[in-house]
C-alpha cells in the first residue's frame, strides 16, 4: 500500500470485502498469519494482530518468533 495512504483504514475495508466474498461463496474457515513484532506498530504486507482481532479473528498459535496464526469461521450467506 502507498505509504502516503497508511492509517486511512483501507486494509480494514479490503479485508471486510474479502470476508463478504467468502460468505457469498459458501463461507468457511479463514486463517491469517500477521506478524507481531515488538516495537513495530504496522508491519508491512501482513496486517496487524489488532486489525484481525477487531473484526473477529482469534489467536490460535504463535508460529516461530513473530508470526501469529489467527482464525475465524465465516458463515455462508443466508438466502
């Protein structure tokens, strides 16, 4: 993402759009692997643990030194 656009909430909008698409396609389990690096508030490319927690992802496990496995189940769209 363009560094001049950081902090505008674009990642949240994109992520919510992706989750909505998953819902419309029948739902399922979604896993993400954000970095949790001490002293780095916004790791590039992976999103933050706080972003994913804010939209319902749960921490599942710590993988290695800085990676967190997070998971959320998305229900299928009701028709």
